[in-house]
């Protein structure tokens, strides 16, 4: 998840009529019914949608910083998980001009923060279908009193699309919940001289008539909030590491050779260390992007290429934040959460990675970090199921890290690191729950751990340290 340390269309369901009503009735007679308008996440009931599973997104877009206009198409390939008469896409973006499903024009209408699509005919369960949405206009940020500002943020020389738990829906139609992961391809055309950074592997760049098209592909399934695009004036460093591309970028407003450049230069080294702890690095590319924007006072583990607010690099000892975000490539990105209440599975392990890296660099030991945080912990803040308001609170981060180390002390190093590596292997490219983790830990350790782990995650008083 993001670190917030520094400062932290479619046919309307209620107004179906005319030919649309006939379509609905006919589909219903044949057993076709609408997909749900959410996946049932208690924290965010309308996030995601039911009735289909997305396999991949392919975006072909053009962006002009002078007008902040974004235009193009989103191609969404999905599989129906029921007989569908219509389906929803999460979408807060610019105006939609057309939608097709398998090449045929579909009815579309905006309904709150969703795009409701009624195809020409019902979609059979287990069938694969392709939806193309054409849209254009000025995207807007997403703001929330609990969660801050994210989504599409225009800048003087470009734009940044970033945020958790929701950001993708501000710039493309999406099934916006981490339980539905999909591959991602972006073709973004911008004025020549401007850089475009995104997820995955950089493909061919082409120039035409003063515009440059950048192509990025993330071939491993990705939760939608982990998708990003950063457009602007950046120092882009391109190389390779372990046979994979390593691309980092630092905003040119930040001094060359400063702390941000030095930290990004250690990306491969830090990933290699974490690989010894967590198992093989799970993606086809490495990287990171440092942005200079006062609205982004956090870092986010956008898949294969985390984005960092510049405030983290005020100090020369800033690599801990890189360790945190790179740890998420295993915990949060490769293995994603099935429900937002399980977010400690992301943040607890990323916090623990900070302690591991600090010890590796000659700083305080993991045990010392554990003891210090244990004494200062507010045990009223749970790590597991913290509530929407506590989603990015200290309970999730620090208490999550305390739980991870408590498990290590309880089962011993051999079993502990085997648990971590089996988790990242067996759940790779999947979404998982706290119950899944407890079951795996118990199996690997060969002992009951449920009561122990739940006490560390949720007890309102300090659990006793193992061995004390």
C-alpha cells in the first residue's frame, strides 16, 4: 500500500425503458441477469462489479498537457461468470461517446461512479467478450475525507495518475477491486519531449508530427489501483538488472545527483536483498519514479515501478522507503488482498522489510526495532479489519510488522522464512485473505497459530512477547 508518513455510458438501472426494456426482458426470459454493482467488500460496497472477470486492459490514449484533455479507447477483455444481461464498470473519467461489445454497439449510461453497459444480446456464462469504450475530456481527481486525494492529477507539464484504494477509475473504465487482477497495456501519445512512465516493460517508442507514443506492458496480473501513468519532465535512467529492464525516473525539478537519484540507483540491490528473504522477484521489470508534487506526500507500490513523493528523500538515509515499496512487489502486488480489511498482509510485511533492510545496512537489529515499536504501540488500533477510517493507520503498518516478527519468534527462523516463501509462491498472481495466511502458516509450522496470530492482530491489550 502507499506510505502516508509525511502527511500523511450505459443504461440506468432505475430508468430502463423502450427497446432497452425489451432487451432486458428477453434476456431475463433466457436466464440472463444483470451483474452486481459491487463485489461485496464491506469497506467499499460499490468497488468492483459482479458477473465477469477481467483478463486484460489495453488502453490507447492521447494526452495534451496544454488542455489537460485525455482521449482514446479502453479495450477490456473479460470472461462472463454468469449469464449476463448487462454489466457495470467503475468509471469516474471523461465523457463516453461510444461502447461496443464484441464489435456491436452497446447501450451505455453513466450512473453515479459507474458505467452501465447493456450489450446487444446476452453474454453466456464462461464466454469471453471484448468491450471497447471510447471517451474524451478532462479527468478529475478523486477526493475523500478519510483517504485524501488521488486519481488523475494534472501538473504544469503533464499529469500523474496515482492513489489507493481507488485511482484507475478516474482515467479508464475498470473492475476496480484487487480481487479481480488483470494484465495491463498502455499506449500513451503525448507531445514530443515529455516522458511517460507506467507499469511493466517499455516497448517501442514512435514519433510523428511532434508527438511521441510510449508503450508499456505489464504481463503479470495486476490489481487496478496499482496501475499508474506519470507524464512530465523527468530524468529517465534505463538499464537492466538480472536480465530484466530496470527503469527509474526522477523529476527534473529535483537536483541531479541528490538523495532521490542515489536511492533509485539502489533499486536493484535492494530488490536482490529482499529476494533472499521472500523468494524470487515476481515481475518482468524493476524501477521507480520520484515525483515533485505537494499533493503526493506518500509512496505507492505501483506494480514493478513504485512512485515516491519527493519528501521521502530529504534525508540521505532514505532507502528504507524503497525497501518498503519493493517489498510490496511480493506482498500486495504479486499476492494481493481479497478484501480491504486484509490490508495488513500488504503493510505489515512491507514494514517488516524496512526493519530487515535497516539491520542489513548495519542499523538497529530487527529485534531492536520490534522492541521499540512494541513499547510504543497503541493496542487499541487493530491491524486486521481496522475499519475504513483505519485503513492506512499505524495499527495496519506498525502492528502488522509486530505481528510478522512475533510469528518469527514463535515458530523460529527456518519455519518463518519457509512460510514467507511458500506464501509468495503458492499465492503468486492471486488474491488472498488473512484466513489463507493463517492456514498456510499452521501447515508449514506444524502447530496451531490462529489464536496466537489473531491476538497480535486484534487484541486490545499487548500480547506477551513469544518466549517472555
